[in-house]
C-alpha cells in the first residue's frame, strides 16, 4: 500500500504528518510505504491513500483516484488512526 502525506509545499507540515501516519500504521500492524509531498505533485502520483487537510483535498479535486483522507489536526494520532482505519477497512 502506498500512502502520501500532503501539504501545500511538501516540506515541514507533510513531514510531520508522514511521521505520525507511520507511527499509527505501525501501531495498527499495517505495512505501507509513506511519502510526504506537495499537493501539486500528489495529483500525478499513483497511490492508494492521500492524507491531507480539508482545504487541500478540495485542491486535489478529481485529479486523483486515491482515497483522500481528511485530517484536521496533523498532531492528533487518534484522529489519524480513526481516519486511516476507516479508509483501510472499506
């Protein structure tokens, strides 16, 4: 499974999100390749799941076939876990 952590510039915020996604996936026992990237580059990548904010998900629009997961607080591992669990189990 390939997952992208996406922010506006693909720098700091998406790196924090990626690290938290990796932590949550490890706790869940899910093996996945997680990368962080900017929203523009995310549009053209073939991935299973994109984790991002509500605002940036609207920027992605229909340019991606990935499941787009909305996370409001990139530091809240419980929120990330709930969102990932719902996406992975569906």
